C-alpha cells in the first residue's frame, strides 16, 4: 500500500524498499539506528509534498536525510517510517552574483557550492569538517558550524530564507525580511521536526585577498587555552582558532604527514584572512601573544600547499584515530572560552575513570569541545564505558556554564539531556511551536524532545 | 474594576488613568493613535505577569511601550487597552565583562548601556538614530538597525536570549543555544505581538582601537550610489556608509554646523573602525574608489570633535528638517544596493507628483532608504499627499525587489502592505505561530497582520 502509493507518485526508480537498500539508511554517524519502511528520493518540492501527504494517509513518520554524517542520530529512523533522501535534489537553482546569494536544493554538498562559485571570487562560509560530503540541508537541520564559524558565524548567519514543506504537505516560505516574524531561525537547527526544507537562499561571501595559517606549539593545554582567550581579549578575531592535543597530532601525522609537531602537549592552528596588510599586522600581534603565553614554537605556513596540508590534517583528524582504535565517538559540547582548561581536565578525568583513550581536537575560539573517545564497538563493556564518558562530559559542560551541543544538534542521542539545560516551561514553549507545524508529530518524531518528559505538552503524544 | 485590580497589584503610583496621563501615551512617532484605558509602569517581571493576568480577566488588550519613538504606530493603543510603559524597568541587571554580555531590562535606554560599559572598553553595537532616547526593549520589538548595522548587524545579531511573559502571564526564556529551537529570532521584531520581553541578554563588543570618519561629496546621486556599491564590491565593509542629499545637508548645516558641504547633490559619510593599520589601509582604498566614481571633494575628520559633530548632524537630520516644514514623515524601505539610483529617482518622482518636499538621509550600504517627507499636519491636503507619497515609495521598493521595512517594523501603518510582500500561505504560518503564544490576540492585536485579510487564519478573530 505505502510502496504502491509512493511508486505511483514518484516512479519506481525513486522508491526503495528492498532490505539491502533499507539497510543503507539505518544509521548515521551515531551508534544507534533502525530500519525504515521505505526510502524515497524526490526530485522536486512537489515530490516532497506528495510524499508527506502519502505518509500522512498511511500513518508513517518521516525522517529527512542529507549525507547521514550527523553525530546524534538525527537522520535515522527508529521504528519504521519513510526516509527522504535528498541525493537527487542537489543543484544550485539560482546564482545571484551581484547580491552574493544563491538558492540551493537541500541535497547540495556543502563544498560543491563553494567550488561552483569560486570562479566568481565567492564562497559559502560554514565549513563543518564533513563539508566534503555533508549537505546544505543537513547543515541547516543542525545549524552546523565549522572552524571558520569563529569569525563568520554558524549556518544560521548564512541562511537568508527557506522553502519548507510542512506536515500537511503544504509549501511555504520564510525569509529574514525585517517585515513580519523571522521564522527562519526557528527552522535552522530544528532537525527536521518542524518541516522539510526543499530549498534555501544562502549568503555567499567574497574570497579573502590573503590567507595565512600559523601553528603554535605549547607544553601544556592550560597555556594554549590561555593564549586563545588572550588573542580574543585583545580584540583580534582570527578566521579560525583550533586546538589539538598530542593524541590527535600524533594520529594525524602518522596518517597524513600534515606538518604538525608531535612532541607538544597542545597545538594551536590559527588562520587569519582578509586584506594583505591586515593579515600581516595580525600575525605579529598573535605571535606576540602566543609567545607571552609560553608557545615554544611558531610556524607560518609559507605556501598554499602547506596551508592546505595543515587544514586537511585538521579536518581528517577523526578519521586518523582509526590507527588507535577501530571506532570513535565524538562528543560535542560548549563551555565559556574562559573555562576551557577546567573542561579539558574534566574530559581527561572522565575518560581515565572509564578506561577510555581520548583525543581532543576542537574549535577553541568558540569554546566548542570535540573529545574523540576511542573504542571497539565489538566490546560491549567499551561501548558502555564510552556512553558513560560522553554523558559525564555533557554534565561537566553544563556544570561549567556551557551547553550540550555546539554544532551537531540533539537528535536521538541527547534528547533526554535537554531537561538538564531547559526548564519544563521553556521546553513546553518549543513543543507548542512544534505543534503548530506538526500537530501529529510525524516529522522526525523521536528527536530533540525528551522521551521521558513528565510535562504533557513536551512528551510525545 | 480594571483600575482597582491594577492598583491592588502594583500600587496606585504605578497606575495612570487620569485623562492628562492617558493623553501622553496616545501617540508614538507615527501620525495616528488612540487613548488607552490605563497606563501601568511595572517594576519587575512579576508585575508584568500580574498585569497580563488582570488584562486577560478584564478582556483588555495590551500594548508594550518603550520610548515611543517608533515610526509605524507599533506602540500606540487604538481602541482602549492597557499600555505597559517600561520606564521603571531600565536597569542593567548583570554585567558579564569576561564573556562580553549584559542582562538588561527592556526600558534601558540604548545609549545608556554603551555609556555604562565604556569604562570597560565595551559598547552595545546597534545604534538607531533615536539611541539617545529609544529603549533596548523597543529596539528588540522592531529589530532596530542604525548606521553601524552595515558591519555589526541589526538588533537580532546582538540578542543572546530573552525572558518573556506570554499572553497567559506565564514566564519563559529563549536563548540562542544550539540545543533546541532558536525562538529568540521570532520574538525579535515581533513588535509585542508574541509576548512581552521583560529582560534580555545582549552582546557587548570591544571598542575599536581606531575610528576614522570621511566625507565625500558628489555632483549627482547616481555617482554616489555607484561608489557605495563599488566600495562593498571591493570587499571593504566600512562600519558605516551613509548618504545625504542636498536638502538634508543644507538643513543639517543650518541647524548644527556639523561640517557637511552644502553645494553637493549627494554626500557620503563613511566610517571605518578597527586596528589602526587596518583603518589606515582602508582609507586609501575607499578614497581611490570614491574619486574613481566622481567624488569632487574628500575630507577626513581629524579630531574626535570633528567626527562627533558629523555624527551628531547625521543622527539629528530628521529634527533639522523642522526649518523646512513643521512636520515630517519618515518612510523606511529597503532595496538591493544595486537599485539605489532607480529607487531614489522614484522617490523624487513620487514626492514631486504629490507636491511634497523630500529629503534623503539613509543607510546607503544596506540599501535602506529613509525619505523624509516634509509637510504641515494642520493641512489635510498635505497629510493626504504625504500618505500617498509614502505608499508610492513602498510600492516602488517592492517593484525594485526590495521590501516594506528596513528597521522600523510594520506596526499599524504598514500592516495592510504585508500582503504585497507575503503570500497568504506565508502570512498564515506567521499567524499560526502568533496563535501559539497569544491565542486570544490580546498582545498588540491590531499590529503587523493585515486588517482586511481574507484568509481566516490571518484575519483578527
């Protein structure tokens, strides 16, 4: 029945129900998942609208999916339902060079947009490490960040308007127009629970005249953290300010020979971009601060090749840990920048206590930690230890005045932790907004909101 | 009954019902208004909550009011109701210097915040020309801009979280936390129709090391407009990029002797701020572009006194037109920067056709026009001509791909124009969100949404 109706609306080529096809959509980058009832690959907004109406008739929940790189299970089905893959809606629909904006489909790969507009001297700024494969639609769903969000802002700062299909299959648009309510921000980061984005106007930025990348090595994490705070306190906002500990630099160097020192407790990867004179002026200022905070080496990448190698190493750091353990779990929490030293100590203690190897590679300028917990999925004890460590890290971030997600959303994994950062009243307000757009809770129903909520307004129906 | 209950809850000192008191709250900076049933001056969130509950019981609508500087009638009552004045909730509640943020009450005057944190080397960036008197709460209600929003963004970019009292009198909080829905943006710019902001966490920025201000004079508006586009196309984003026509520069010079040339068709006021070297480098780049586009004079303000005089003149431009006519009406529309010459021609034609004197002083870098239409309120024909001119300017902005508000909201004045920029489906979505927070439509009920809407979801109940 479901399959027949989907095939009738979209053609058999766009509907997958064979077990081997469904299995491919059972997981994202989180450890848990489930098989969908069907996977559909729409080619247009009209297709999406038709799918939603069929799902409604058949009582099937819907999970929208980009590249499946999300860390929190936001894109996985849990008990049947329809997965909408946007693999075929991956084009740039409009390119408005003069006003520096583009209208794109949700399945467009993040880096593909920057590549497409590079010859115009433009780029799309949000750059999650997954940008080689993750999609703009998925980035919108989680309000994705990336190293350069320190100065350019996260996805929300680059979305100008959305076309959305709601849970009734109706299409509407939001824009960041001053006239009327700004609902765009409510949809960005809502992980497919309020509606399905079928196209987005995004902001493009001018490629900077000059880019410089520097690497500073420190003998301890505290000194590196203090250098980070001092750089920003001095009024300098580099385009990126990343930290890696020795576990990560060694893994990266072993895998990629990117050019990082492997004998330092902490390494800062610092980038600045802009006009040549400005970037040059910032180099000496940043260098002085780094040395004053104990940097024992300083290196300036001289060529584009050196810069690219350093960035490729940074963005592939998670993959590089494959040499240490067969699996890794990435936690994603934020703390105020000034609490970084305490947060990193707490991460180390939690990992040690649970017998887990941890590597830290993260957006230091934003206070956004990404502890990589290394383990073997085949060992149940290790799985339990990793989950416990992740949980302790969440609590430590909250205790330090931070929050439970920096850029990867809440999804399935962290929904019960929402009660630790929001009051029931605040969650109930969010749930009331959800009910406006999805009164039947058919859009990604098991996500974001806590499962065990006592408040009837928050709990699933 | 209403008065008795309000006095019982807040004390007689906080409740005004004498005709001479009510008259003071009948108008804002728009031409239309009406008398409230009562004016209350709460001192706390608890007071606001009590007022809302009493209003609900008594079936009275509520209009929240800051300083009453809004241009579109957003803060005026129309048919009775309670005006909540935030004059007594005007304090900085928390100052978090290290993380550069402050929690403030809605009645705090915009400039008072910057003055309070200046000794820490910080400031609050959004700077509407009304900043000497307008309040942070009113700025949030309209998502206020200002000259420096070109580089710093509008109010929404500086609000980190809100405490809100909803139409049931319940209190909740929003934050721009990545976890959960970002509802802050929906409240910023909602003009008191979704809830009443009782406190706000706002971002503070570091005062720049160096500030420079330049004045470039042009023989025609087109050349000045093209210079504006060229500066930004070159990848330079000055902190402010304002234009004034000769009507305005002459009025300003007659009133304030601010230092503007009075013989040029168009004058650009350009500011850049940052590190000394960067600002110096930008001066020569901007100067070169201005000259290439026909600037016939260029002046650099050498002292802080000269800079302040130029800015004071710019920010008092509307008042200066009092020498030309007893009243002025400010229109507020946006067009793509590339359409500025056409937009200004259309403004001139509309004014000429209706026999109205117009002066242009506006945020050129943002494409945000502010034609000042000068008239005598005592002459009914002139009032009608001004309204017609304003209306034609709205339509011209829409025709050029722009929109009906830049930074002053929709309020009462522009609500019927909403149907010209939004489809019924898009307006219905906004109305559904409104119904979540204010199902009885008791919060500023006659604002934003069109009066004559045919769609039952959009029309008032």
